[in-house]
C-alpha cells in the first residue's frame, strides 16, 4: 500500500530537518588545531515543487480530463434521458391519478418506483466507474509528474526536492515552472494509456 501524500510530505520534511541538523553538527566547533568543516548546507542544492500546480496545469492531466468527459458523455446523456422519462411518468401520475382506475394507478406507481431504482443504480454505477477511472488516470499522471521532477532534479544536480505543501519556500528554489516545461515538452500525447 502506498503512503498517503501527507505522510510522504512529513517524511520529506523530516529528511530536510535531519539534513539541516547534520550540517549544523558538521560545522560545530572542531578540536584545536583541526580546521572546521565547510558547511554542508552550502554545498546542498535544495529545490521545491508545487505538485498541485503541476497537476492542474500539466497537459497530460488536461487531456485526461477531456478524454474522460468525452468517454462518459454518452452515458451522461442516457442518464439525463432516463431522468426526463421518469419526470414525465411522475407528472402523468400526479395529473391523471384521480381519473385512473385503481389498477392502472398502482401499475403506473410501480413503474415509477422501478424507474427510480433503475436510474439510481445507473447513476451509482456511472459515478463509481468514473471515480475509478479518474483515480487511475490521476495516479498515473502523478507518477509521471514525480518521475519528471526527479529527472529534472538529477539533471540539474539537486540534492533534495521538497514537494508542496511546505510552510515556506523561497521562490528562488521553486523549480515548478521548469518541471512544468518538461511536462509540456513530453506533450499531451503521453496522457493516453
């Protein structure tokens, strides 16, 4: 089971704090006659990535959302049509109930109840399927974003890249735009399964 995003963020923050503590202890007073070590933090290159902005603006996620919308539009239209039929049945029952025979009124009421159950089941199935597909696409694209950020960090010589949310990140260490540019060069075509 994968750790939750919050747990990963906490783990990274702990690593960052440990690195800072280590660098502080490395620069502590050295024994007499031994030169002090150079501050480790001066050599450490740290970056920050705004994951939410990457998810919201990556061409892969935009294409995936559009593709899911297209894919489920026919089912959505079918659900709307069934809802309209159900509304017409209810209107007919309310309007004609008083002049219908008891048998006809009960049959119409049973048809309305059956339609309501069928519509609810169809909506629940559609919602479950779109949620599952959306989650699968999001996870796949989040992995792509993470891999792209890692590749960029390695290529640029970063020692540590901290994902959002963080308490504070100086814009000077924000590499979000560079990672987003790499995602754009990969193109929206990578969003397809």
